[in-house]
C-alpha cells in the first residue's frame, strides 16, 4: 500500500496522537479528522490544516477522492460499521485494536474487503516491541503474562467498562498479549481454565509450544506491570511503546502489514475467554 493521505476517526481519543505522529513521521498527510468531541486541539501539533468533522461517516463521504486511507481509533463497538463504510466508499483501513468486538464481524469485514480493491490492516504493535525479539517461540516453553494497567472509577462508567461495548478485559486489554503469544508459540491446543472478577481475569491455556499462565487487571490498587516471563526469564514490556505506531505504519507502507486473518486468532481466543467468565466480569 502506498497510502499517504489519511482520515483519522476518533481524533480526541487517548491513542489518536500516536497515529498523528505516525502519519507525520512516515511522510503522510492527515487531511481530515472526525470526532463528536471538539477537544481535538492536539491536531494543531501535527496537521493544523486538517478538516474537522463531528460525524465520521459524513467525513468519509465528503473527503472521498481527497484521502486514500481511513484510520479507525474510535470505541471498539464502532469499529465494524466504520470499517465497512470505509471499504464501501473506497478507502484502505488501518484499525486500532481490537479490529472488532464480536468474532462474527470478522467474516463480514473479510467478505466486504474481498469485494473491494482495498485492504484492512490492524495495529498489533506488540509484535514490533523490542522485547518481542527476546522471546524464542521455537521451543516448548513455560510462559507467564502479567498485564496490570490500573484504571480509575471513570473506567467503569465508560464504554471500556461495559463488556458488550469493549469485549471485556480479555479483548480490551489482553488482545495484544494473546496476539503476541499466538504469533510466537502457535495456536491453542487446550483452552484451559479461566476465572475472573470485575477488574481482574486470570487463567491458563496450552499453546502449540507453550504452557501459558496469565493475569489481566485494571484494579486501581495494583501497580502497573507489563511483563512476560519465558522459562524463568522476565521480559519487561512496560516501556518501549512510544514509537511503535510509527513502526506499524512503516510495515504497512512496505507491504508487510497484518490483515484480518492475522488478527483473527487472538480475537477469537479473547472472546472465548470472555464467554467463559461472562456474568462475572462487567
């Protein structure tokens, strides 16, 4: 893909500045942004001439022919509809994780992509984290994952705290780690056991080349910790995220981006885990 002109949907969100920076650092042009909130002043740092819309669909329609790629950084539950609209209008798509919050939507998007001349790419930047290169997935391993990212009271009053909107903790915060492990150690051999409370989920599963134990939490009383331990060697993944979106864009522009089929296994696993503990977590 040789995309250089972008539309960013969800420009007021937490992750939006990383996309703005990635577009700038890879020589792209951010021609339009869309967000129902007008708290988008950060765009002045990257693209002060970008057109602003409150409505994402209106933005895509009116910018037809003036951009070639739509970046979706909106709440999880809106991804599928916006991706379908972008493909219908004629854009390539770069979508934040998770691609969808419902596994059934994967097939719908894949079918639409197949009828278009455009592609859908995911942002699974953990694969590009410097720590990922330290994980040897070629041999059978004992792996543990701790991903504790404390969140305040606001979290449970937002779409992120509602499983029907976010996909729950496995999809909303765990999908990056599940993707990394499946990518390194192969597919699920035994689904294992999983349990959880509203803010913490723990479990274990068997992959082709790894026995995995994990703990995901947004408990505000826990210190932040992002760590993968492989055969007793701990790999700290807390830092190193600053420019990973830029690396994702470079991969896409070089024709090495990850598509729907690449992202599907982690989304499927996350949904299965959420279904296993449904009714216990929010």
